[in-house]
C-alpha cells in the first residue's frame, strides 16, 4: 500500500499526532528547521486566537472555537504513543439549543445544564460554561511556524494559555513510522506526547501533571 | 505568628513582553541580585484579600490591608513550618482561603500530606506551582524586581515596585514610565487569571473578538 502524500493545509484521512509542550525546545526547533523541506509560504507563520472548552470529566473530546466556529475532535486511538484524532462535530454560533444538547454538551461528559433559549450566541454559550462547575473556557493564542520533516507535517508554536506562554512542537502524519523517525531525528524521544487538551489542563491546574520540561 | 516586616505598598504588573521596562530599569539602576525560588500558591475563586503561599516548607500569608492611589498594602505574617498543626490549618489557613475546612484525620500534617489529603481533594481549591527567577534592584529607595515566572510550567513575566512609603512607589512608577492606566495586578490575581479562576481583563478579550 503506498503512502498518502501529505500536503500542508489539505484534508487527509485522520492523522496520527505527536505533540509536546514545555518551556523550551530550542534544539528540536533548530533541527526541525534544518531538516524540513521547503514549505508553502502560507504556513511559514500563522497566528490564531481560540477558545478551548475544557471539562474536568473529559479527556477524549477536544473542543475549540475560532472565529465563532466550533470544532470538536475526538480521540479514536493511540498507537505506539501516538494519538489519532477524528472530527466529531463542526458548528457555528449562534447555535441551536438542540445542537448544544445533543452534540456539544455530551462531548464534555458533564451534567447537562438547563437551556431555556432556542438559540445561543457565543457570549451566551460562554456564560453557560462560566456557570458550570466542571467546565472552563480557556483563551489560547497561537503563533505557529510550519515545517515538513520526513513527510510529516510539523510545527513549532508559541502558545499563550490565558496569557502565559508555553512552547509546543508537533509532528503529524497518516504514517506512524514517519512520525517515530521524526521524533528520533528531533531528539524528542524523552518528551511526553501531550495534546492541547492535556497541556491546557496542566497549566490551569485541572490536572496536576507537569509539562514536558 | 511573627511579623516579618512592616507592611509595604506594592505595585505589580504581569505580562509576556516586559523588555522595554527591563531596559529602562537597567539604565536607571544596577541589578543587585538574582535569586531562584519555588513556591506553591493556594487559590480560591472568592478570596481576594489573602495571598497564601508555601516556600521551602514554610507557609506565609500576606493580607491586603488597604488600597490607595492604585497601590496595594500587604501585611505579611508567618503561619508556620510544616509539619503544620491541624488546629492552625483550621483556624488560620482555611479562614484565609475563605472556604469551609474539611474534617481532618491528623493532629498535624506534613506538606505532602497537606497537599494530598486536604488541598488536592477540595473542589474549591486550586494549587499553582510557581518557579521564579527574580532579579532585584533598588529604585528610588523601593525594592524593585523583574522576574520570570513559570506558572504550572507556563511563562509570564512580572515587575514589582514596593516600599513602606507609597509616594516613593508612585515616583518610581513614574521614573519607569508606567502610567495610571496600567492595572496593578497582584500574584493571586495573576495566577487566578491564568488558571481560569478570575476573568481575564475585559480589554484582553475584546481585543481579539
């Protein structure tokens, strides 16, 4: 079976992902920049602002809102320490209560709040989150630099979680072996695979685990 | 509970990019020392008057005495060294946190027992593990510092000016070019904002929506 040729920014079958977070990955970032093939200019530098909704009782569904659009991904499997995530739901605000009840809140795995309106703006939705004891909205800003190493899509990112800075590196591909080689080439064998949900939970104190460094 | 020092007036800011302020400070006065230290802060959403931290196995609490001219006056007192008596935890620590003290099974608690058996299981309590690299200065007779602070592993920088004399702090602020519109943010508030226990400044959210 031939490998799928990955193209940055293009839709592919669900990819496996290695990602880690810490205070610095200078050596890995340098290696990533040197080992990368040239990448399209549109991914050289990207900036985004997102709101993640984290839940005390959920570690498998990753919910984020960017530009008023909601995107929920779900963890479908882990292979050799790599995680494969699949889109679970996409929606846009204002959002119908029916969608919140049937798709969004079940993904948080929390007690369903009472919804009294038929449709909710983003601000109204965030108010519900604010009032729920098991949920938290977290502001995340990203400054991402794209690379391609061993046919895997890579990035180095500065990530501000509620204003505090962490650094993240990732490698993703449909091919597990390509990611594993990239982890070795970047000398990241000792770095824990930490997804966004876990990193945010660790920084905000919802989890007492540490970041990779 | 011994008095550590006279209550000082304090002005503090937090942010990622404090290079310009650091450069100004470096021009005005020499850097005197750099210290590294680790602290554990105990936080509750409702408590805004007490800054409760543990460093080197010793707990101390700073109480917000008053706010004047945009400065905060904090009064520090020593709670004690671990192992800490259950009675002290019940009558000093939890009242300062502003929440109900759980039933305690021990007469005294080591730091590890305190964190595992009392703090980590309380849904109303959050813990911030904070690592600081603090660079000390004296500016206009004020204790002044720039520090890199890792909050549960995430970086933020802080600048602080403090003195028993509020006028000296205000003058030092002016020397650094810090205006009256700059918010005075104390440690508990900054930590609570990062950890989602306090709202981010309105300006912060509005700028991106």
